[in-house]
């Protein structure tokens, strides 16, 4: 993690002490996330557990769980599927935690939720003996820490990528764009050719949910700005932020971004791209394996490539993505939970998962594995993108922060508010949240 990122994390941690103390008081502990109540289940109990996550679109995770259940008939894992949208997932996880329910055991958290769940005592701190995380990408390890304690095990990491129709770019002699202007110019050349008029230029995640926060943050960073500065203070009422948001707003106005994309989350964008309706798509690495299938489900198999995101004046900036495994503080059979997470994250399991799903693993060595690079030649570049990716604001109040961003950005995308007004109001809102 960069010095700037470490400074911001340290400052935000200090600023969050009051929230931590309140959460600790509710849990009866002076340390965030440390169970002190004797009624909490011990970490050695074994027996049936639940695995709680969003929909398994590849089917690979379900296969892994079936193998575990066959090998551990007395410690079976039941799957609980959360809503597709990240916001819906977070809300359901919080509701379960606030009820102190034992219904959820191993929970798959968005990488940016660690501070919130740890500070409120909703997930347990993990032992370095059980989870040493040797050889993991440093960026992934930072996403599981809060107050220098580890509260989760990295699962999948990632950075936003630009998928492009290589065949269409070749037809006009174009290379993957490094700037927004280049991307628009390439789209114009492609769409000018007979039969291409109906193609959409650029798609992303612009529905009112967590994906919109990510796409906005990337646009702002790619224009030279940031949502918060090195001291954790909001910085969205700036010329750079205005240029980033204007790229999205103007894109919807001039047709660079299809109007339908304002309703898109990750899956809608993926489906549009692999059905041949888009020239460029911003999405995560998991799309690669699905879009390259030769079973008839994708019209672009073998016809696309992957590149870094473009920016205002040069290559853009991606937000660090990813998910982590955590153990609910109120769960039973935590001994099984620990063993199950270890089972999911052995080096071989991570390699197999990457082969089957293209989901970027936390283990650094896999990005230089020759066998994997033959199948996914973009892996070394993805590793560099992950290492350079910026985190979303790491704050205990992240839920309030992301909702404020979504409200402001979506109103601008819909034309309800000018860009400057939306950002000025957002600045004041974030200042009231991040104290």
C-alpha cells in the first residue's frame, strides 16, 4: 500500500475511534470486534455451517462446497445466497448481525466493508496462525485489516479492466485507447462502418448501487482527482471531480454510453458485451472466462481483448475490488468455519478457481504462473493494475458515504442536477458524515 494510502488509513482510523468505542460498548469489549461475551460460541466448535455470499454465476463455488460436504458429512456447508447488488448484500448481512443471529457463519464481504464490520463487532478477529497469508499481494492484505488486526481472509481481488472488441478495433486499424477522447474517436470510426450503427460504445455499472460509486471514483481518479485526500477529507467539489463526472454525464447525453446502461450492474454489462452489443466495457476479471466460452453463450469468444482503463489525459485509474471471507461473531461451529476457509484458499484451490472462473486470486505467484498465462495472458498486467489500484474511502461510515455518492451521481446522470451542483452538495454531505 502506498504511503498516501497508509496515511489516509491511519487518519481515518483515529477519526473513527468514537464510533469504535460506541460499538465496543455495545459489545462489552474495549477492542473493536473482539468477542468478550461468554455467550459467544467458541472458535473450536465443529458442525454444520452456512456460507453466505452473492450469487455464484460461474457455478464453481457450488462445486467446491459439494466436494467439502462429501468429505465432511458431519460438517456440511449450506449455501445462503444474497441479493445480486452489493448494497442489498450488505444490508442483509448487517440485519443478521444486528439481530446477533447464528444463521450466518462464513460471510463473503466486499473488501471495503472490513472497517465497518470489524468496528461494530460483527465479525471475529482471525489468528495469524490459522491465516498467515504468506505470498499474498500486499493490497489484498490491507483490505482485511482494521486497527492492525486481521478480520478476514482475502478471497478474490481485482481491479477494473477495459474489455474491447479486438476484431472491431482491427477493422479500423485502432489500438486499445489510453484516453477517453481516443475511445470516443475509435467508436465513431467503427460505428461509421456498414452494419455497426446499432453498436453501443462504452458500458459500465451506472445503476444506483455500489457499482456506481466505483465507476464514479474511477472517473474522478482518472481525471486526476480523488473522493478523499491523504488526510481523509472529502475532495469532490474540485475541477478534477467535475471532469470525471462530466465524462459520465456527457457520455449518456451524446450516446457514448448507451442510455440503457443507467440501469446496468455488472451482469447486465457483461451480457451486453458478450452478446455483441458493445465495443468497450468496464468490468471485473470474472467476465473474461464467461465472454470467452465457446458453447454458444458468447458471440465474442476469441474476438476481444483486455486493457487498462482509459483516462482524461492518459491511462486511467482503477478502484481496488475484491471480496474477503469473514466469520460472523455470532455463529456456531467456528472451528469448522476456520477449516472451511482454509479449504477454499489453498494454493491449488486458488489456481483451480482462477482457471475455471478468471477470478483474480490473492496469491501473487499465480500471476506469473506460465500455465495460467497461456490461458489468461493479461495476468501480469492485471497484477500491476491491482498493485496500482486505489482503494475506495476506508471509513467506518462507508455505508452512509457510498449512499451519498450514489444519490448525487445518479441525479447528475439523470439530468436532475448540473454536475457542479451535485458535487457541491455531495461535498457538504460527505463532510457531515466523515468527521
